[in-house]
C-alpha cells in the first residue's frame, strides 16, 4: 500500500496496477484506508450499538444479538473516498485535502443488517437509505482499519458517510453537528478558498455537501510513463485499453 499522510493517521491506497489486476472484488489488504484518527482496539464481546433519539424503544444491542435477532443481507458495494484523484485536482488548484491517487476506490462483498429492519419505530422512513454492516468480507470479520466490529454501508454514497466503529445511531430531524460532518466532503465554487470559507461560514451552507457519488472514470492502461511501441514497418500489435468507472446512481 502507498501511505499518503505519514504514519498516523493511516491513510493508504493500493498501487493502481495492483488494484486493477484483481478486477471487481478488491482483496482486503488492497482496500483503501481512510482514517481521521487512531483505530479503536475493539472487542466483539464488549461492543454495543446504541439506538436512540426519535425511536419508540431506545436501547443497546450487543454484536451477538445483532447477528442472532436480525435477518442479514450480503451485497457487493463499491466504496469511494470523495477525495479519490484529488492529487490531479490539487495540481490544477490546491485544496486543503491531501493527495489521493486514483485508488481510493475498492469493492467488497459486505454482509450486515439493513437498518430499515429496525425501522418500524422510525418516523417518516427515516434512515431507510442506510444499512449497517456487521461483518464478512470474503467470509472474514471486518478488519480493524475498515471498522471492526461494526460499520455503516450506504450503496451509492461517498465513503465519508459510512461511519466505521459504529457505536450509536441517533434518529433525529436535525443535521449532525459533528466537526467532520461540516468540515469534510464539501465542494465549494472555485472562488471560495479556505480563508473565505471560514470568514463567510461556507461550511454551514447545505447546498455544498457531497453525498452521492459523482460519475467518474479512469483509464488505467496505458498508465503514466508507459511507453507504447509503434511499429510502422510490420503490422501493429493490438493494445488493450483498460480502466474503471463508477457512479452513485443505480
Ligand atoms: N469512525 C470513522 N468512520 C469513518 C472515517 C473515520 O475517519 N472514522 N472515515 C470516513 C471516510 S472519509 C471514508 S472514505 C471511509 C473509508 O473507509 P475504509 O477505510 O474502510 O476504506 O470511512 C469513513 N468512515
Ligand atoms: Mo473519504
């Protein structure tokens, strides 16, 4: 893996050629990692998930109860950090985000409990976009870097909405007041630099939030620095172009 921000926090992506070699499903060791801080040392036995707020029966569940008492589903979901390819963006205009290459994208088979299965108590279909994922990536529990023992998975949304090491779900009509909810994953008009964003409180304007993934595509071969031999005298060998593409709509 290529480290992007030094040792701590651990942020890393696979070399693009290695990511591509494996096709659609990304092996766990090559799944990009985006951590804003330290990885909690969690234990399956002691972890609880609290459901609170606008619910009839607030309460806590252990991991074993979550697995035993709720039907689970399994589906492939592509995770993408909203900063994927930011290195290229930073070359055009420097942002306050670090330089992601084109490998902040990974796909796994996730297994978990749909949040809507606990949602009869929720008002107005609240949370119906969300799923919580409990384990199993190629039959494994979640790796610590990817949220062990419990994380959120929201197909079609940016990775930033998929909270890892999930401890609490608060059903509420108010937007989160979390620092990172306001300061991360915003795209402002090009004249807004960080100073202006602070001075004029652009962080709190709801229209600049990024939730669903945008369409994106990358040609991966030929790669940077790759030399394509051209043979003018004999017949040209065919060359296969490759790449990847995704969008949030499905
Ligand atoms: N608790 C917690 N959840 C988090 C984050 C984090 O730093 N802490 N980073 C978010 C961001 S920005 C992304 S892109 C994804 C990355 O998930 P991954 O490391 O499993 O690829 O987790 C999201 N969930
Ligand atoms: Mo992210």
